[in-house]
């Protein structure tokens, strides 16, 4: 932070920053100014304007001159960007590259259909099968949460697939070290959350595996975009459970491409299933005994403090929201149960009347 402040005091011509860090510098010191800024470039604009960085961006815009050119870059066009275009004071020049498909031709896309209970066994067998055919291949595995990322990393390391993990709970220095090892091919498997689905440019990744199917198709596009870069051939394999099939169809509709099935030998999965399950359970126990969840809570509170919020007040708000949500859900369930009972009673009465009419109509 101090070193960055010193660099900023030298009045550089170009500053590349994350919103949070730049806002923090602007509020905490007066050794530099943005008064003479001519160009503001917002990369990954769809994510930056999603609401997650509103407070930081508001702080930054307070320090910017009114007269400037703003350029927004995004791989995907969403509703937020359309709104920005409509509410802009000056005329907005929009250039959008049109393509029939959202993924490149050099990318081969597959799915592996597997039961949810044995998904981790299928993951290990998928890695083993691909490694057998491409011994020196670099593989990137995406999963949904920091916890799952850490568990998969520990499990794969224990069953013989050396890897590094990349998620928000890992300190910045360790993240950079992990990326360096992966980039330099010292370690050829990287397990990550969606924190790594954007911005990383590692041209040598041959395979991307989706341990979970993203609920938003555009997240899938960002993930598989880590391979088949700069004209190279790449491969993406998604593990799909029966409950995920609707998500798979949604992705296929967006990318205008049908995924092919990647055949995994179920008998081979059965052989390693017990080992993988036991290893993952041991990893879960170790993680529960560590301060992983505590670190998560500390990081959350730190983030709130940096945003100028009171952590205790914010946590109270979160708990109240959860309580109201549970209360609302309980009310909905109760109403549905009452309606079901009422409909059942109405149906019984209708049947009774129907029987009575039939009896009256009988010629005795």
C-alpha cells in the first residue's frame, strides 16, 4: 500500500487498478490527483457495473474531471450495459462483434454424465484419462465455492495429481506463487473458483474441466475461454448430473453448439470411488479443524471496514434479511399447505354432492 502510494505520487501517465484499492488510495492520501485524467477505461464492464463495486466506483468518480472519455470493454453484453447506454448524457458509440457462436472453433466441448454421489470419482478418472492421452497437458478445473476448491485441491493432491488452488480465501502472495508455478509448468493442474475465469491469459492450457455447471451460461463462456487461446486447440469437459441437464441445454442454446459426450469408463470409476470418497472425507475433517471458516469471516469483516461499513451492523442486517427470508418462506409453505387442504376439502364435498345426485337419480 505504501509502495503503491509512492508510485502514484510520481504522477504516472497510466494507472491500472482495482476499484477497491484505487478508492482506498484516493480517500486515504492527497499525494496525487485525477484532475487531469483524459481517458477512463473500465475493463470487464459487465461485472464492474453489476452492483458489486458501486460504492468504490462512486468514490472514484468523485475525484474524476467531468470532461473525459470513458471506454467500457466487455466480453458479454448484459442489461446493465444497455441501461448505461440509455441513460448516458452524451451519445454512446457502441461496437459489438457479432458471432454465430460464443466460443471459438478451435475449442472442443464435451460433457460427462454422472450421478451426483460419484461426481468426484468421475473428476479424478477424467483427469487420469486425459493425462494418459496428453501427458504434459496443463489442466484448469473450475468449481463453485472456495471450500469446494480447497477440498478438491487437497483430494487430488492426496490421490496423486499434484495441483495448486486459486480462490479468494488464499492470501495474495500465495495466489501469485500458485499462478507462477502453473504458468511455468512446474505444476500442471490448477483448481480455481470463478475468480480465475476472467483476466488470466495462460495460452498453454489444453483442458478446462467444469466440476460444476454454472447456472449462468455466460460464466461457462468465460471459464472455457481460458483454453483454445491465440489460435491454439483446446478442450472443455463439463461434469453433468441429471439435475444439471437443463443448465447444459441453456448453455448449448447460448453458444449455438451441441456438446458431445466424453466417455468415461464406469468400471474404472468404481475401482477408485472408495479411495476418492475416503480421501475427500479426510480433507473435510482437516478443513473443519482448521481456521478456514474463521479466515472467511475475518476477510468478510475486513472488506466491510475497507468499504467504510460497520461489520457488526452489516452482520445484523444480513441476519435480519435471512430471518425475514426464512419467515417469508415459512409463510409461503403454510399458505400452500392451507390451500392444499382447502382444495382437498372442496374436492371431497364435490364428490359427496356428485354421489348424492347419482343416488337421487337412481330409479328405485
